[in-house]
């Protein structure tokens, strides 16, 4: 029986991915032992499972100073790292590297100690015995930015829980929408608020729509504030103060409520500038919501023709696609049907089975 161990993450994309694997890998024949790195300056409990022997900072320092003499002992068959914090172990190490964003586009990331962090990430990525990429798009960037041998990379796409493929109870959806001040049929975005998510252009596109459309359909933004989001937050607050139909849900952490918010949407808009995968797109597909998505990075690979694709730098194109899906029933129906079919191909159960196969290949 394979016994992988996980370092946990908070509920951004990495956190969603990690929790999904923890739920579904047991069904793929894996006995699980979750681990988390202890906090550097805190005696508080670890975020998930058991504490690793040392903090990541201390383990990395020892690893860098004695690369050939020291390997952390772990009582497992395979150790799977899901958040880039890789050190050498005395068992095979699998690392899920979601993208090369911090190295490729440092201007979109938290500037604090960015150079040091990028250097550490490059070093860490090279320590894994095998790397899981979430899309074929990511392979070239992982090779280029992290110096990983392409022969050590396997693509395993992300997914969605299969229960999302069936609509949630209508009364539960109505309750969640009412509690959050939402009216069915809104334009929806889900994701951490940060420059690469391109929410400022989404806001511009929404503001350019005919007044009657904006009166009928809210723009609902779900996600916490990320690095370099100050100007976006100012603009959202100004729009709300001016009476624009914009709602920001920054504390929606319950997965059931999130599913309800998807179910109440009329159009999902994901005009991101850069994605290693883009889990919210698959969640929208599964929820029966037609999608506007970027035509760049991994997103065309994920959508596979089931979304209206747009240039994320073209605000007018984003607005036109939003209007098309709001006003043209035939296009809506086609995108909804294609999206559901695509979501059925991308489930967390499938992700777990393919991930387990990677573990077995190392034993």
C-alpha cells in the first residue's frame, strides 16, 4: 500500500488541490499520513496532520549546506509535496509544481524577499524525484524556469468533486444567495484578488455594459485580497459607493456555499492573464454555468473549446463575450452542454487515480 505524506496549504488553488487529494487518494488505494511544516516563530499547532521534524527553513538550510550527507527521515513510502517546499528525504519525493509564476512574472507577486524565494524554489524543484504538472502548458515553463528534466514530469490535471455535476437543492441555493445579497443571473468571478487574475479589466468590461444589463445582473467577485491588490480594492469600494451593482464576497470559505454561489450565476468570467490550470473554470462547468475564459497560458487546454475564449488584454472583447452569454440562448446552451461534458472528464477521482499511478512508478 502506498503511503504518501502531504505538506498542507491554505485554501487558494494549492489548498483546494491538497485537500482534494487528501479526500480522494484513499479511494485510489493509498493509505494517507498528512504532514505539515512547523511554523518558524510559533509553538502553535500545525495546520494539517503531524508535524515534520523541523521547520522548512531549518531543513532547507541543512539541505543546502550538506546536500550529499543529509536526508530527512520519513516513515513513508512516498512523500508528496504540494506547495513547492521541497527538501531531500530518505524516500522518493513527488512535487506538484503548479506553475512558474514567481520566476516568470515576479512583477505580479509579493516583492518581499522575492529574489531569495525564487532561488530557493529553483533549488527545491530540482530535489524532487518526480514532478507533477497540472497542464501540458506548464511543462515548458518548469523546464525553463526550474531546470527540471522533462523526463521527470507527468501531467495530472486538476478536477472537481463529482457531486458538483448534479445541481444542488434549489432552496439551499436561494438561502445562500439571499444571505449574501445576490440575485440569480449575475456575472461571477472566483479567485484570489491579485494582478494576474485581471479583475480590473473585468470590472472595466462590466462598467462598459449597457446600463440595463448592469441593472439586471450584478458583478459578483468571490475571493480574498492577495498581493498587490490595493488599487483593485479601492476601485471595487468606489464602485459600490457609487451604487454600481458590484458585490465582493471576501469571506466565503464554506465549500457548500461556494457551490451555491456558482449555481446562482448566469455567466462565469475568468479572464486571467496567467494560469497553471484554473480550477474555478471546471467548477463553473460542473455547475452548468457558461464560461468566458482567456485564450492564453493553460486555459485553452482546460476549457477544450467549451468556453468563449477572449484576449484577456482586450476589455472590449471581454465585455462582448459577457453580453453574448447573457443575451444569446443558443450560445449559452451550447457552452453549458460543452462545459458539463468537459467537467465530467476532469474529476478529483481521476486526478487521484493518476497521482497514485505516479507514486507506484517510483516504487
